[in-house]
C-alpha cells in the first residue's frame, strides 16, 4: 500500500512517469488496474466513492494499492473524522459525546479510541522519529501526561516539523501519509520506515 494525494490526474501522471517508488524495494511503480470501489464517509458532505489505483513494481513485481491521503487502512471514515475523535478524547470528552458530535456510531468511535490507545506507544515512537527526521535540532520531548496524550503530542510535533520544513499541509491527511495509513492498524509493523 502506498499513500498518494487525492488529485487523480496528478497521481496518474506520477504513476505513468515512474515517479512513485515501491515501498518494498524502491523500484518504480507502473499502472496495474484498480482496486474495488469503497465509500468513505467525510466530515462535511455526502460520502465519497473511491476506486483506488493499483500499481506493480517494475523491479520486484509486487503489487500495491495507492490509497489517497484522506483515508486510513480499512476505515470507512476519512482521517479527519478519526483525528477529530482522537483530539476530543485528549480534551477529556467521552466516546458517547464524541460520537454524537461527529455523527458517527458510538461503537465505531469507541473502537477507534481503543485502537489508538492500544497502539499509543508505537504511534508515539513512530511520530517522534518523524519529528526528529524533519527537525534534527528539536528540543527533547516532555511527557504530556499518559501514553494517549504522549502519542498525540508526538503527532503534533511531527506535523509542526513538517510544516516548518516543507510547508503547510492539512494535519490528518499528513498523519495518514506519515503513518502509511496504519494509524489504527491491528499490527504496528505496518508503519513505514522513517527516512
């Protein structure tokens, strides 16, 4: 799986031009059909139907799905909705109130927050590595008051470091990219390597 932008024409041009790299061997990716259509529920507006592009590596022949950066792996809601739930939990709101405010089923929000809490140490260390990769002169990281808060703080540090070095970008799509879409994955080894 490779994270890409949402502008289909740009992604297609990068794919056809060999500008997208295989996450397995760094070889160039080439077009290889389409994945099945999926519906993503967005924060504002009606659900969006997406049919992700598939690609094959010209070197190792492994195939990959090109997932747009508004998504996380195996989630029906866009990353911004999931991020809003995580931020609300860090502010002290309960999952029932968060679900009501976001218009998401209670069980779904509870599952997101449990998965984030379960992966908090992996998330914290992954995004701390990203923050230091983007800003080698970053000050030492102070604890934020628990693993959940520490993980969210590390995400914030990585996003700030990205913005200062590479320019403005929406927070949760960037989190999706930096986590390889695996923020709420069942396995921590799905997170991509940090350069």
